[in-house]
């Protein structure tokens, strides 16, 4: 059975402790002039030095926690013992007092930790008092022990919340109560309260424990942000993110080697997080360059075979490399959807949201039942299965709907409408609660119909008004459904795009939406497409797409479908359902029909008269020898390239549709206007790769 995170960490620390005990020589006081730091773990920090000066002035510097480790060879040790006139027993506490050990004038000791303490002491202490307590070790310390001593846990360290929590958990697991109290005492009262809550959440705690062996991951574990984890109560989803999205990939990269886990450094974690070298050529090149023999990644691992092994495994990673930093950001991405779903059931202080939803899932009573699976805006499939598989599908469908519905910032959407859509969809899946029934009473379509009647008939009869407006409400709903259709919903999403793709800063958190939350991604974020394999997605370049980023986040929280219950089979057997309900936002622009009519008129005009194009860029001819994914179609407005799209029919026509929906029209460089749905065919017919975007000019 595989060892757990705490077991790996405790085993590592036991090996270090045993090696330290075997290689320890003794302890003595040494003049600080003889102490050097050839391999400091960080540069000099003046703020830390001044803080230590103040500490030494108020508390002194004789405490055991200030002592530092150093390695010494036999010849240097014998020279010091001879000069001092003592034997090695005096360094091992035989006399009960620390020995002042004298060294030849030009001899220096290689210290492994404590540079800031010595710099502060050299300022604070009188020249005659500049002696320091040093623990001596033989020079044949193994790499694990040397690395542990280099990292140190001395007084001068500015411990992060994550470092403190990691050490506290190590002490708890190993039964070191004194060490646990020491580390825990470093937290403020508020942070201690948050830690106490986390320690009571077994699902989360066990997941975080899996990351304990990799010290460098813990810098971004900030207790000030812990409230989002504790408040959202999606413990199972967070645990899945940690184990499958963070622990497993990092374990794969490091080959399961606890020694490499301990030697992984924080700058490396920061440099490679959110990269996907197995997909993005740009990420691949970055990692390959920096994993060279003298590269900056994994700088504390210098053995060539180990670096080659890490590089080989790292370059194969085909999902964004996640960290604790990305976890906190992605929880903010998920928060609007979680808050909406929490409103569907009673607030429970002890249950997770998943447990609470399970309690309100009506299909639990039967051994087998059916569920309508929304595959896209217009297609559904019926799945038959047991209660567990139905619930697992239903909760995924509900979260995807809530994410789509609440993608826009709060100021850009109508909250009541969004909550009704979420509640209606939850009810259709088989969830039932008083909260859902209350939300269902606020039918936005009925309100729209009543408002229209009120405006049209200032003095209407109030009797049975609601019943008579129901047909109108239904018509409004069907109209919204028809307007919600998209040209891209029947196509497959893009895995890669032209150019460098989504920048690192937009690969996690709310920023993944960028400036355009109405992008094609919303039309692809349905169960079927979120579970497409990478091989089934379209390739359009060498940079990762925005859909790939969102799919990666979804899979980090929920993972692939369970193959054992055949639930994934439904994704290949979709069927059109004409009367299926619609659960999407009301479109903000309904001018497409007018623009298309204008485009048809202008197309007729341009057949008779060429229009000059002073701002037209140079014509780009399609090279028939290039494959489609190597070609790019450019959309130009006023001489500026505003969009670049891979040369495929779905992508080109989808981009053309977005432009028409924004109130513009399209033409070739030669001046021929055309409909958005004919964009790709027009480019093929004319042999060009440039589309001009023009304002609408209504003909006289």
C-alpha cells in the first residue's frame, strides 16, 4: 500500500534524524570570525538582520534556538583541539559546559544555516564577546540531512502560515506534543481559530496531508484566505482538486522520490505552476530551456540523471500544473456557482454541500431510475442507472449550469432570473426542498408577461390575470430559447489556438473569463464536451485555448466520469429534444436578424458596383500546401487586425457570427459583402485569409 503524505514526511525526518545522530561530533562555542556561509539559501535581508538585533538586545542570544550547524573535516577538528588543548570529549558535554574552541587564525568553518543571526551578532556583540554556539557534523552527511540543515528552522526565519502548519502537522502525526505546541503558538488568535476548524474537517485535512512531503508547495497556504475553503463547504471537491490536481502530478514529476520532494524549491513551483508542457509548445520550450544542466528550475537538484528524469516526466504533463496558489484562486472562480447552489437547500453547519444535496435528491428511493442529461443547449440524453451514478451526474450538471449562468459579474446579470434558472434546473434533475419551491414561485417569464400586459392595458381586469398571461410567458421562454442557440454548439471545442494562447495569469481564478464572458466557451461547457478527451478536441496552433483551461479546472474538482457504471456511454448517444427547457441567460443583443437582412441587401449592391477599400490590408492568399491548423484567418477593422482565428469552418463562422451580433457587417478585401454563415466558404472561394469588418450603413 502506498504511504500517505504524513508517513512519507515522518520517514524522511527519521532518516535525517538518524543520519544527524550518526554524524554528529559535538557542540562548542566558536569565534564568529571563523564562521562562513558558502551556500546561503537566500540573500542578505536587512530587515531580518535589524529585527534580530532588537531581539538580541531585549532577550539575549544564548537561547538554544540560535545555535547553528557546521561541517568540519578531521584535520580542521584536530587542529582546533590541539590549539585549545582539549579532547573531543569536551565537545560532547562531558564537562557539562560548552567549550570555547580555538581555531588557527585563517581557518573558517562551512556553516549550513544561520547567516542572518551571525550578521546581527557581529553588530550587536562587543568584539570581545563575539562567540557563537555551533553544532559540528562530519563532512559525509547524506544529501537529505545536508538539505534539511541548509533549510533549517532557526529563529531568524520568517515562517509563512503554510510552513508553520506543515511543521505542526508533522509534529502531530509523529506524536511530538511539545513541538506541536511550539509551532502552533506562532499563530495569532484569529489564525489559531481557523486552524482549529480545519483540523476538525477530516476530508480536507487528509487531502492537505498528502502535500506535506513537498515543502515548496506550502508558501501559498495563507490562513487569511482559509475562510473561502471553510465557508464554501465543498470539501469533497476540494479534496479531489488537491489529490488529483496537485499531489498526483507533482508526485509524477518527481518520480515519487521523497528526497526530490524535499529538495524542490519555491521559485521552481512558482515558475512551472499553471503550465501545460504536454500541450503548449511555449510551455514546453520554457521548461526544456530551464531544465538544462545549469537551468534555474529545481536548482537544488544538480545530479544530471535526476534532472533528466524530472525533465522527461515534466514535459509529458498534459494538464495545467496546479498548486495551493491555484486552488485558492479557482475557489474564487467557483464561488458564485457554489453560493447559488447553497441557496437550494437548508444551511447545514456540519454537512458538506455534497452531503446536503444528496439528502435532498429524490431519486434515492429506487434501485434504478432515469435522468435527463443536458449535452448542449438543444440536445439531451436519457440515462438509466442506480441512485449513486444518477446523483454523481446530477451534481456535475447542476454545477456546470450554475457556472454558465453566473459567469458574468454580478453587476451584468439579473440575480433573481439567474436563481430561478438554477432552481428550475435543480428541480428537473430530481432535487427537492422548500428553498427550491420558494425560488420557483418567482417565475421571471411570468413577471415579463405581466409587465407587458400592464404596460399595454393600463386598466386591466385583475381576475385570473396570471392564468391568462401563462401562454405569453411560455412564448417568451421559447423565444429566449431560440435566441440562445449558437453556431458553435454542434462543433468541438479547441484544445490549442494560434499564437501563445492563454497567458499564465489567466489560467486560474475568475480571470479565466477574460474580458469576454460570452465567448464560445459558455456554449461548450456542457457535460459531454467537458469530458471529451484531449485527442477529441480541435487543434488550431501551439498555444492552449481558454476552453482547455476551464476544462482543466472542472476536471480538477470533479474528475473523469466513473467508467465502472457506464455513465460515460451516454455522451456518445445524444438525441435531439425539441421541447427541452432552456436554462441560459437572456441575450443582450437581438439585432442579428436586421443585420443579416442588411448584409443580404448590401451583397446585392456589391454585385453591381465595387466599393473602394483604402484601409484594406494586403491580401493574404491561402497556401494549399499548408494544413488547416497552420493557417490563420485575420479579421481586420480600420486597417487593424482585431481577431486571428484558426482556418476551420466552425471557428471562422463562429467568429463571424460574434462580429455580426455586435452590430457590424463583413466583406472580402475586394468589397463583396456576405452573410456570417458564408464566411468560410467565401474565403475558400476567393482564396484569401482576410475578412474586413465594416460598420452598418443602411442603403437609401
